[in-house]
C-alpha cells in the first residue's frame, strides 16, 4: 500500500492539478524555496519506489530550488527524468526509460551540486512487438487508414519527420505511413527503391534506384514528400544492385554499396560520385539486397552481405573493411560475432549507444550485436505466421528493413507479409 501513496510529510500542503500532461504544483500557503549553494542537496525519499516508463513520481528532500532548467534527476548514470514542477522540497516528474532492475536516483543542481537517494528505484522494462499497418495480403496496394491499408512486397523503409515512415515496395511505389494521422498514402510510383536514407532533422530523405542507371532521388517535407530526381546516374562503375543508402553525420554525403562490392558516396552539394573502395567482393547476385548503416559511436559503416550470410564493417574513409559478423554459414547460432550464423541478413540500424540491430530474414528474427556478442531480440526461428506480443514469443515473416524513431522505438517492415511493425522498449 505504501508504494501506491504519494509522500506528503514534506509536501502536505501541495497538490497536483492536471490537464492532459500539463501537471503543476499548486501551493497552498507555502512559498517556494530557492536553491542555496551554501547548503547540501538532500534527497530523502521517492514515491513510488518502483515503476515502468512514464511513472509519475515525487522526490522529497531539501534544497532543490524551483528552477527546472538547473535541476536534473538521474535514474542510473545517464537516464534523465522529465520534470514537471519543484517547490524546493519536492520534485514532481515522470520516469525515463532506464535499465531493467534496481537503479540509483540522484538529483543534480547545475553541474556541481548533487544529492543521492539512499535507496534504489526498481524499474520494470516493458518490451512489445505490435503491428502498425498491413493486413498480410500482399496481392495489392491500397491506401487508407492503418487498419485498411494493404502492401505488396515491402523492401525498404526510412523514418522521417514527425516519426512518420516512408516505405518502398516491389511494385515501384513509395508510401507514407503516419501513425499520428492514421493514414497510409502513396506519394510516388515508377521507380524501384530499397531502403532510404534521411538527414539528421529527418526533413529530407534520399533514395537510389535499385537497378538501371541508379539515379538518385530526394523526398522533401517542404514539398509534401514528393519525389524529385537530383542525379541521373551513379556512373558506369556501379554495376551491381543498390538496395540502400545512408547519410554522413554532417548530411554532406550519401553513402551506398552495390552487390558487386563497390562502396561509394555522392556529394550532395556538388553531386560528384566517388568510389571509395571497389574491392569488397561479390556481395550477392542480381536479386540481392545489401543494406548499409552508419555507426557514429564507432565511426564506421556496416553492410549486410545478403547471400553470403555476413555483415561487413567498413572504415569511415572506406579504405579498409573486414568480415565482422557471421562465419558465412547459412544457419542460426547466437554467440561471439565471428562464430554467429545467419540466413539472408538484410536491414541494419545502429542505436545511439552503438548497438547494431539487424534482420535475419531467412530465420525470421530480429537480432543485435552488443559488446561483441550476437543475440536474438525478437521472433521465433522459421518465418512463422505473424504474431504480436512479447518479443521472443512473437513471430516475424521475412522482416527486411528497420529504423529507429525519435523515442528509440524500432520499426521494421516485413517483406512477404506486407506489414509495418514496431518493437517498443520502455
């Protein structure tokens, strides 16, 4: 019962009002207390002392001040809460995403004044696979609400502004998926793309034609995401298929890799094409889909060698590379990155901490590489019928490409199921 009650011994004359998420302290006769740099920051209690993502909490203590711009509440070493109000003795906020289990709680004022809770906060992490849109009928494309929309075979995707999604299908359509608007809309047709790459602000996305001349196209929010060609061809050196592209950290270059082993980039200002490495080797045949991801933390690129059952690691200048994940055997095995086995690896995405997530399409799995170890994150081996739920109890059907939204949730598209799905960690 104690955990369900807010601690009022130090805040007995304060209460909360709310309108949607607009919470605030209402002071009944007690003036707010300013921060005193000559006094210690004391953190006495948090209630409740356990919870999940976005749990409302009250921290009581002394000398917090009222200036929220100077107050940070940490759960663990780096996860900061969303703060709503402080009267100096009590802080009200919402818990952040954090590590599963027991986490320390600290209050920092400015950069040098810190108080730590004497007890720990127990966080329960929630993970879920859900279907966003798509009926499983890949016989046709149909726009409409998320529940009504239908998709032919989906090959690629890209997260864009407002956490909307661009998806590309085998029938040369690019479509806009909006959860907020509950709508799927076809925005262009006639060009076959795989994955798309977005700028840092996600206001512009780029796609490279999968086959043919490998023309480069832009999709800009200011133009309603309508497609415009910016470059006619990548040049005669690029003879394989190009299934994906990714932006440089400064948005100046668009990087790509073709199935014949050419790793290159397009300067988006001069539109000059530069082949940085032509010796990656044969990454697959004329029907292969090799995806690419940028790792800002480790300053490198990853490329999925689709039919070789490996993931390559390429230096940021493109001059060196190595077989990084997988022993090349078609199969399934978690463990050390060099020994892991995969079956038709496709989409790649790297989170803010440098963890690489990838889709093991042939096995119907979402997997990750963290600290040199490959593990299965979601799905059951075998490309079973689509089932939502807890990650390792869910099933995926030919997952193909993936990307993170602004909150860290991972979206992925399923090729043969014609669906857009979401992996949420909270």
